[in-house]
């Protein structure tokens, strides 16, 4: 019998922040972001299905089953309202969660999210999936980062440890092949994105070599957008303090429907 996705919890407070990492990564990469969010907030950092301690859990096979599995786990934890933060594949998962169960999502912060356009650097993603050993993992992280960014040692160490788990590398290779079939990625329709009423913040590195920053040009007009100059795709590692501050700010925003109701009451 498969298990629920694994999550590490820290902090306490009236707001719960849910952190979803990108493809080929694990919950440990959020260390510095989580440290900036607590105390004052409860933080849950998940290993996505097919990754790390969630290697054999429910939800393997892509963003949609992962979204269903994490929503089920949040329900089992009796968490009615959470603030979702997702990077890359985790951004696609977070978006699909918000579309499937919008009442559970108080805010949505997306860091270079997957699924916002078909373009993807498929060879680089597939190389990263097969990376084993510190030298190759570090080289892949550097290739996905901005030109002046250095992959943190604690992230390299965590990803190398994850990749030593039996079956992990093959799972990542298989997932990457499915995600980049015909060197394209799946796309979440813009009409669906436009239905999201909670505060949505999209953050993108101006030098992203994996997912082109031009994908931000088709965002719904009510989405907030923050470009990070000189940063690449690995925003969690490249700018953890900035990411934490953006998350804090987004949790304080009102959604589109809330603004409309407020405006109607004031008129």
C-alpha cells in the first residue's frame, strides 16, 4: 500500500505555508527560505511524489497526480486554508491544486512555474534527471542558475543523498522523459489560470535558462509579477531571502474576489 507524501514541518503561527520544490529536488532545498519564514508561521515542506522520502508514495507520474496526493494529505492534516509556494514543477503542482480546490488556497506564490508555456530546455532537464555525484549535480545546478550564482553546498549534498536512494535516479529519468516528450512540456490553459481569485504572485529569473522568462507575457492581468535580475531558474537557492519576503507579502494581499467585495461595500 502506498503512503502519503512526506513533509517536514517547522514553526508555528496562524498561517500555514506549504513549500513544493521543483523537479529532481527535495524538501531540504527550502532550508534558508523556511528559516526566514519562522517564527510566526507554520511551514510544511514536501518531498514531491517520486522524490526523496516520497519516492514510493501516492501521486507519482506527473503534476496532476502529485496535486491530488498533496491535497489529500492537507485534508488528512485538517488544514483548511494554506498559502502555497511552488518552484518549477512544484509551481505547476501548486497551480493545479489551486484550480482543483480554490477554497483551500489562501495565496499562491509561483517561482518560475512549469506549465505556463510549452517551451522548456529539455536536454538540460534530462541531464539533471540523470545527474549522480557531486560534480555533475553541481554542474547541472550551475547550468540552471544565473551566470553569477554558485550552488550552495548544503543543496548539492542534499540532492546527492537523495539520488543514492534505490530507484531514485531511474524514477527521475523516466519522469523527465515523460515531462519533455517532443522537447515540449504540458501547458495549463490560460482560461483556467484566469479563474484563480486568490492572490497570485509569479516570480521569474531574468536569466532563466530552463523555462524562458517570456512565458510571463501571457499571464492573466490580475497576477502580480516580479522579475529577479541576474537570477536564473533556481530561485530558491539563488535568492532565498527575497523569496521569503515575497511569500510574506503575498500572504497579506487580498484576492480578486475579496477586492471586488470590498469595493462594492465601500461604494
